[in-house]
C-alpha cells in the first residue's frame, strides 16, 4: 500500500504543530503555574487583559511561519508586514482580537527561544525566497525580503526556534553583497 505524498506532508505538518504546542506548554510551566511567575498582581493583570470588549472575540494560537493556528482549530492569516516587522518565529504564541467590525489585531504574547543562523538568500523553482544555511534551507516572507531590499546572493541572518524543527525563518539582518 502506497501512501499519498500529500498525506505524508500533512502528517508532518501536524507533528510540527504538536511539537510547537508542547514547547509552548513547557515554557509556560517554567514561568510558574499561573504563567505569570505566581504573583497575584500578575494573575489580576492577565485576567484584566484577557477580557474582550463587548462583541470582541479573542483567539490564541501558534505562529506557523505564515499563519496563526488558533486554539479553536481554525487558521488565521497573519499580515506578512506584521510578521516581518515583529520578527515572528515559528512557535511564537499570538493573541488575535477580532473586533465587532471584523478587524483583526494580532499581538505576540509569548516568543519561543530563538537562535540566529546565517545563510545566503536564494529563490526556489517557484520564485519563493529562502535562506540557504549549512544545515538546511529556511523559507522567508517576501515582505521581509522587500523591506530589507535584499537580493539573491545577499548574506542573511535569520531567527529560528532554538528547539525543534522549523520550515520558516524570520529575517533579522541583511548584509548586501
């Protein structure tokens, strides 16, 4: 019995998501049982901040390199300019406030531990940008490439999760060639 390559890719994606969620839970536990270092003031601040205004909806989720995988099972598009400017990394925990008028407001609420890797900006067969490092290739957002005015062949520093596998990197700096 042959397994469909699309099915394999989907299973791998779900495993990566599960690993990122496990990383988040471990990091939350390291911060104390309440996630705020155990202080009452921290608990009150967290409760106050998490109360949505009337008609607003709050969804938390994990950034996957392009989108937020919500804790409600839905996928939410993260604006590439926000992801680039904030240097979001796969596994970062985000909060999405959906306003009564339908606007989306994202906020990074828990970044994962990061490491820097350096590589060369390249394009794949489909014209997508990636950073080729000694260990692997990381996809990067077009918004980051255009913001830094990077060109193919430039040396690029990307941020990636310190623990676990990642498909995407967040551009931190570009050294133009």
